[in-house]
C-alpha cells in the first residue's frame, strides 16, 4: 500500500527571507541603480538593460505602512555569468530610475 507523502511547502513571507533564499540559489550580487545602469556592489560591473534579464520578481506590502512596500527583482546576466538582486520601492517610495530600467526591460521582452 502506498502512503501519500506529505509535501512541505515553504512560504516566503518577508523581503529578508526571500533575499536569503535567492542568495542560496546563486543570486549573490547586490545591484543598485546608477543612472541608466545596474551597478554591482561586489563585482563593480555596470549592466545596461540589454545585458540582463529579470528572472523573477516578488512584491512585498507593508502590513501597516505603505512606505514599507517593495519589489525584489532576481536578475541574471548570461554575458557576465552573474546573478543578483535589486530592491525597489513602489507606490509612494518608488524609485523613478528603477521604474525606467524595468520599463526598458519589459519593452525588450515584447
């Protein structure tokens, strides 16, 4: 008789938990916005929108404060064999430069 296996489901609830999980998956670079580029803190590489893709994105909403809202992007660059993350606010705390880069990425995918 086959016994059903219990599946363990991991729900990532916080930004820091999700960042830690992505780091474990190899997304080790911390990207920041630098004008029209993503700048790596560890690698000192600057990526233009045509040099990387967004593999995944996660949206986090502050329980009591809308200023705590953020979007986490898991980013990879095949050209530089590099994976990392970019955190951007949205709504009131949105970074206009990040929004421009993300729009450029979406336009390339179309």
